C-alpha cells in the first residue's frame, strides 16, 4: 500500500469514526480467547469509538489479556456460561425454532459466537464482530440463527468498500462492489437480494445517494444470453421489492460508471447509467476478479469483505486479521447501525 | 449396542427427524442423513445437553459421521 493510499483509507475511516463517536454504541467481540481481540477492544475503548464487550471463558480471556499485555480493568468481559441472560437468550432462541428444547437452546447460546449474536438480537449490544478465530460459515450460521436475515432478504452476501485514489477527476471515490466473497453462482432471486442488501449498506457508508448498477457483458440487450437474462430477472425483482432504490441494468461496467459512455449506449432515461456507485456482479468469478484488478491496477483500497443481509450488523473477520483490521472492521460495522433520528 | 451408542443415535434421530434404523456408524450427517448446516450446530448442542459435556467447536466440526461421534463423545465421558 502506498502512502497516499494509506492516507485515503485513513480519511474515510476517520469520517466513520466521527460519525459513530458519542453515540455510545457497543460492539460484542466473542473471541476473547485471542490476544488480537483484547488489543483491538482496548484500542476501541481508549479511542472512545464504542463500548467493547469481550466474550469468552474467563480463564482464556485472562490468558489472552496477559499475552497482549493489557489490563482488563474497566472492560466488560462476559463468560456466557455464567451470564444471567442465558435463560432469556435460550427462550428467545426457542421462540424462533420451536422444535428445539430449552436445554439444547441453552447449550447453543452459551457458545460465544451465538451468545454474541443473541446480545445483538436482544439489543444488549449494537453489532458483533467475529471470525478472527472462527470459520466464516460459523459466523454466517450464528448470524442467521440469532439476529436472522433482514426483512425481504433470503441470502447472506458480502461487499467490499473500494476507495479509488483517482477516478474521473475525483479523489478517493468510494464504490461498493458485491458479491465478491460468498455466493458463487447466485440465482436471479439471490442476485436481487445482493443488490438490495448492497443498496442498504451503501446508504449507511456512502455520502452520495446509492445508485445500483446490475452489471453484465451486455448493455440494454446489446448481447443476449442466459447470464444477461439472469441479471435482467434480478433487476425486475429488485424494482418490485424495493421500488425506492435507484437501480438499473443490465449494464456493461463502462456504461455503469462513465457518463460519456452511458450517453452513447443508454439512450433512455436512467438514474444510474454513467453514475453508479454500487456495482453488482453477475457471479463470484466476476466480482472477485473485478475487486482484485481494481485493487492492484488502480491502486485502490479494498476494505472488506463485509457480510450483509442480516437484520442487524454482524461482521466476519478473516483469520489472519491484524489488530488494526479488527478495529477498522468494528468501525465500519458500527457505522451500519441506523441513527435514532 | 452400548448405552452411549444408543443415546447418540436417539439424539441424532430426534434432531434430524429420521429413523434410528437408517443409521450405521458410517452414516455421514450431512451427505447421508441430510443434516443442513444449521442442524449440525444444533446437533452438537444436543449431544452436549444429552451427555452434559462440552465439545470444542473446531473439533466438533471434524465429527462428520455417527461412528466418529460415538468415538469422540465416549472419550469425553
């Protein structure tokens, strides 16, 4: 990462930090057995970003704190097994999955990642950031079984926040790219879910109005084929389910983001063509390749991937996440909490 | 069939809503017994509740067949 690029990342993270400071939000970190988590929690607390809540077995959290060289005094640490909220959470869990016994539910929610999810569901924490020591599948499972999916959404997906150092005369231009990490070959319905969830994420993270482009190798029927058809089907579903969202397609990438090209290729009126800031790729091949090419060829900052589609913000870290990655992810996830006003 | 084996098979049958008779030691939870990913976490919790044990999440992920579950849980008892 170049110096300029690091600065670009810095500035957008600072904007989010300012947005969430003073709102007294809390982030639950269920992997308190990991020293990186303790260090990140310490930084989140010291910088006044949010209230960190560390979960884990007391003896493991203490050992991790010792390894990180951090004093836990003044930090909220909860051992789910001893929590007085366990029965309430178990009851809430049974409420959603009635064929499970209270005893089994209690076992479920005493697992830290599930306990953390129940805290968010119950409003005892605002967001959960996990995955430094758990598989992505576990975090998705825990999110789905606790906070559940957002209304009207049936698919968990992911996005990257891409910061382009120089784009058509603009500096540090942010884009949302999705899905670049989770759904391999989404159906039209899943693609529609990805577009709607991305629109929602963009609303929280971008200063400009989200303009969602459904990308393809074809622009307005310029080339036919099953994949372009799928993108069009997805567009129809989004328009029906989220009529207020500025979404259009199918567009080639240039028609989506370059006004000059859009003027030539998209003859009818469009609120998106040539000015899209949310790019929805037809499948994981396209999405993953696009984000990596943008990252390296345009020297862009790729922040993510972040999960989306849950009823409340849940983030998945990569196992190799650094302390700074954990803090950054926490800040962006907290920025997704809707303001009270 | 040992007592542990019988109880494990009953828990699997109850959680996955299948017949005990369908299971052999080689039966894989996901491929053969049709466990969805959500059910596999609940299956671990159901084993913990039945035997009052604690299964490590990562280790539990490696328990993919009925036979492995019997072996793994027997060691914890």
